[in-house]
C-alpha cells in the first residue's frame, strides 16, 4: 500500500467531552464570586 489510507477524518467522538464537571465548577465559582 504505497498510498496511505484516508485518515483525514477524525475518529468518531462517541463519548461526549466531560463538560458536566466543567459546568459544575463554573457554577460553583460563579456562586462563590
């Protein structure tokens, strides 16, 4: 296989980024402030 496989497309993000913790932290900080 001289030509590399088309890996331009990123892997499927089945698992969503952990934004729950981030939001929680943001809310906590906002409340504290």
